[in-house]
C-alpha cells in the first residue's frame, strides 16, 4: 500500500514532505504523519515526527540566504 504525501516546504533541492503512514506501518496510531526531508524528491535524508523538527533540520543543512 502506498502512502499519500504532500510537499509542505521547499528550499533549493531540499523539501519537507508530509507522508501519511498506512495502517500497516502504524497499527496503534491511525492516521500518523511522518515528515521526510528529501533531496529533490528522490532521496530521504531524515524522517521526523514533527514538522518543526523537519524545518530545523532543513535550516541546518540549507540555511536561508541572508542568515
């Protein structure tokens, strides 16, 4: 079963994607969401349980211009 996902933030080649986990992956937590930081939609660098943590990681790896 494939999980539905949506792009929440993009910066350069990086993006944060919210991925709804299927019930097979999270049987005790229906509708759980994971936040993946991906490179250009191909490779997942790291997965987080909150959007804030994913953004902090993206800020560390690819700071905004002027920071």
